[in-house]
C-alpha cells in the first residue's frame, strides 16, 4: 500500500491525512498531545519587552518557541504525530517536504521513535536546518526551487516506496501537538487580549485558533505573512484555497505558494486578520527581537512582531503575545540584515 493510501488511527477515529477532508482536532487532542510531549520538551518562556511595550502603547510579550531543541515550535507537532503512527504504517519509513523547521521536527521525532525519515527540501534550503536534519539521521534530499517542488518530490517518493507521507499541514496530530504552545500562553498569561502568529502552512495559527476558541474566545487572533508569499492571506480573504504561481520572501519558514485545507478550516472563522508585512519590516523585527528580547529569531520567527507593530494603533492598552516561532538563522543572513536594516 502506498503512502497516499494509508490511514491513521487516533482516539477511536480514523484520519486520512492525505485526503482533502481530514478530521478536525479538538481540545481533547491538545491535552493528550501535551502528555505526549511533556517528557521530551521543556515549557517555553514568555518574555516581556517593557521598553518596546512603552513605545508601542501595549503590553508586549514574546512566546519563545525558538528555545526548543530544534529551534522551532514545530517539534511539538512532530513528536505528537510520530507517537500516534502505528508500527505497520511506519515500517517503510516516513517522507515529508519542508523548508526546514517542519523537517527538523519529523527528523527529531523519527529518531526518538526509531523510524526512518526522508525529507525533501528546496535546493536553496537553510544550511543550518539541513545540517541539523542530517545530524538527527534523516535522509535529506534537495529538490527544486521551492517548497512546492519539494512537495511534488515527496509525493513521488511515497508512491514508489510505500513510505508514509507526512503532510506538512494537513495532519490533525501535528496541529494538536503544535497547539500545546497556545495552551501554555493562556495558562501563563490569562489576561492575553491578542496573539500574533506567522503563517506558512498554517499549523501554528490553526493551533492558536483551536485553543483560543475553547479557552478564551474573546482573544483576538492575527496571522502574519510576507507580502511576497501571501497564499494564506489571499485564501482567507477569498474564502477559497489558493495556489500562487510565484512567491518571493527571504523568510523560508513562511515561504509557501499554497494554502492548505485543514488549517484553513480551523482559523478562517477565528482569525481577525492576516496581516501582510514587507520583508524589510520582518528584518527590522529580527533586529528588534535581538535588541529588546535578547534572542535571535529567524525571519518567520519575527514576522508576528512585525505584524503587531503594523497594527499597534488597534492594540493600545492591550496585552499582546507575539509567537517567536523559530530561531534558525545563519550568521551570513544575520550579518546581511544588520548591514541593511536597523531595529524598529
């Protein structure tokens, strides 16, 4: 049976992660995911930025997901997914496509569970992320100009080998695992009024939407995308999944040309807005995060802050969390950005 044909069992339900309509994860799935993840990952901190808060007019916090072992929030989803994959489905290994952080999460979780992992990444993938995946034992294959090309290669590999195809976004256990960071936000900062999350495939934003709906529906949820890669924005605006012909952003963690069904069904009716921010604003926010928060964020990890700064007039007097979702930036990238930009 090929990777496109298998099904996966969880909580008495059958999920078909490669179909258009997989089951929707719920709060019970998030709570179970937390129990799975707890032995492997530390709770990530909320970091208050008093100086920047004073300038912006609202109480600003960063959820430092970049402190996790892979430098990204996505490892939460990888661990939860792999814990639920039955042995007969893992027998031929797993295959996925990624710009880097999702791939690291699958490599990390596959190693922890003794499963072979093959990961397709774009040819110009972040070398730090590629090296990390290989250190964790994954077979990393560079394929094509962008994430979409890597996904096509992933599909072909799954069909030819029988490897289980791990979709980067349309996997309920991945979203339930990722959503555990949102649960931590509401537990540690019950007064939160607004949460900003970068959007690539959409697992992060859908996880926040899921938990917010269950715990505190009045919380305003915002997505953040680059103006050069607005697939989720265009899809949310039109209420129709879009696949763009091209995209251009330096922030590889949000460099996707298409929107995905499962995240869309979780956040379209919850998100207040998907804010488009220019790459220059994301770069400024990377430096601001370094200066004000004393942490190094990659482009995708700083996009949420860029969006919050852009919407500061709407947030006056609020308590706001920006998810610093990833910190895998090379020294070359950082030097170039420092030469180009100044902190906000």
